[in-house]
């Protein structure tokens, strides 16, 4: 229930946080989480506020760059 493909970037420290998500709002494109100090934050998943975990990051980059195949992959 707390897993998310988004890793929030702390708005004050700039550190990528590996914390559970309290809420993922698909209509507003926001996530809510508690930082290491227990403060609750709600951030949009756009505008460089989050990092994607590695596996969905590949798919997102390929979609954004219109990649149809991987040059030396297992095609």
C-alpha cells in the first residue's frame, strides 16, 4: 500500500527520499509523504519534484524520447 514509483526530492534539502507514500492523488498528480523528521509534505510529481525508480524511469525516458528499440538489446 505504501509503494510508489515516485521517490520524492525533499524541497528543503534536495535529497532523494526513500520513504513510504501516505497518499498518491492521480487526479491532482501529487504525492503525500512524511520526511525523516516526521513532517508531512505534499508535492506535485511534475516539475522535477520527484525521481522515478529505475525500472519505470526507462519506460518514461523511452516514451519521452520516442525510442522504439534498444540498439544492443534482446530484440
